[in-house]
C-alpha cells in the first residue's frame, strides 16, 4: 500500500485525490490519509503530490505512518474530488515534524 506521511499536514494539495482510481483517500481537517486495505498499489498518486507526502510503505520513512493512515481512514469521510487547498499551503511545504503540533 501507499501511505500519506506528515508532509501532507497543512498542505493538503489534494492532487492525489484526482488521480486515485479507487477513491481510497479520506479527509481530515489538515491532512488526508489512504485506506491501506483499499489502495491497489498503482502508484499514480505518488508523483502528483507537490509536498512529496505519499510513499509506498516499503520505504523506511513511510512505515511509521501506516497505522495512522489505517486508523483515520476508518474515522474520516472519503474524499473523491479535489476541493480548495489551504491558502498558506506553500508555507508549510518544507516544515518538518508537523504531526506533533498540527495534525487534525
Ligand atoms: Fe490510490 Fe493508487 Fe495512490 Fe493507492 S497508490 S492511493 S490506489 S492512486
Ligand atoms: Fe496531501 Fe499531497 Fe494529497 S499534500 S492532499 S498527499 S497531494
């Protein structure tokens, strides 16, 4: 499966949503997650993300986000179309360690 990492937080560009063939993205206030059981591993979302937030879970830095993606994909509503991105999305693009203070 592919996972959304903390690089998405407060960027939430949503370009990923537009290309996913199985609509397995789920939307929180500040970030999206992928449902690991629904992702078919096609990989088309990975290069679409301007924040480089999407990685296959085989990547060492992605593994830690897998359970978070699963947990919130069960709680949040599905998102099938790109909405408005945050006005300050670009300001958050290269900010590290966003999960602790900005996840919601
Ligand atoms: Fe959707 Fe494919 Fe990305 Fe999985 S890898 S989330 S199926 S676009
Ligand atoms: Fe997030 Fe990137 Fe999608 S910033 S909403 S994973 S395009």
